[in-house]
C-alpha cells in the first residue's frame, strides 16, 4: 500500500488517498481519538469513487465524529479501473430490461453480482491486511453499506469483521441467500420501502435468512435515494455498541 495524497478536512479529519497495487482507496482518521481507532469499511455501489465521494466523505466524517477510522476502495471495473467485457454487457442488459419495464431475472442478477463478489472480496481483505498494521488503526472492524452481496460474503469469510450495517438496496443472487444463513455477526439492515430498483420481498426474505442472533431491520418510506438523515443515527449507535 502506498499513500498518494494527504490533507485535513475542515473538521480536522485526516484524509489520505492510497493505492493498493493498482486499486485506489481512501482512508479517513479522526482528528482526536484514542489510538488505535477501530475501523469501518465503507461499501458503495459500482459507480466509481469520484462519483460516490460526496456521500462517502460524509459517512466518513460521521464515523470520525464517533471516534472511528473509515476506509474504502474502488470496486473492480469501476472508476478508472479496467473494465471487463462480461460486466459491461450485464450492466447494459440491466439498463435495457429496466427501460422496458421488465422484471430482472435470476440469470441477469447472477451475471451482474456474482463475478463482482468473487473479485471484490479478496481485494477488501487485502485492504484490511494493509490497513490494520498502521499504528493509528486497530480492531475490531465493521462493514457498512453495499453492495450487500459483497458484505454478506465478507461477513462469512472475514473473521476480523465483527459487525455489519447493510443497505438492502441492490439485487441479490439466489446463491447469496444460502451464504446469508452462515452470517452470525450482529447486523443492522436498512431498507427503503419504496426502492424503485429493489425487490422488497426479496429484501425481507434475505433478512429472514441471516443466521445472526442479533439482527435488526430498519425500514423507512421513500425511494432508493430517499434515506432519511436520522437513519444514520441508528447505524452510528449500532457501531458504537459493537466496535468500542
């Protein structure tokens, strides 16, 4: 891992961009907190870090205010990273299906999500390998956000992640429901009830499938981008309970 830039935000949070091999990422650490600070991994959709930056930095600032470090990495095939043909084809087909008002079938969901999970999860784990030895970072680790299938796989295979806050706002392959039964860490799941791009019943079925003894579902009215501001307060309390 190599840091490529460093600057202080106006609230004192230290923001550092880094590369992990060819993978871009960003690390935020609080201005004043007992070192080392617990780490929250910020998941996000495949829209690219530049496009997602305003939302990511806002989430990182909230995490820092609670004494946590936060980090994210560019997903495979997003931002300035090389594209791969199969993923581009699946995304194009998804746009055609939605524009035509047709339901998104299981085969297309698998083509969109499963290769992304297979590529992204080892990269997230490599990021943890690089970040946790830093003197200002420590465990335990939390995962927050989407793509929810990436979070599910991480929760199953990565023992350093002890709690996860998921956003149930992405398509989920049927195979991930079986993996969800293997998730045992505490979960805080956010669902937008009128999410135009999400199958509400599938999201409810997925929540039911999670094997965690401690899991809570927080549903709010509104579409995909209509998450109320107070929803972040519940997630913050969840991570404060499990990461401090």
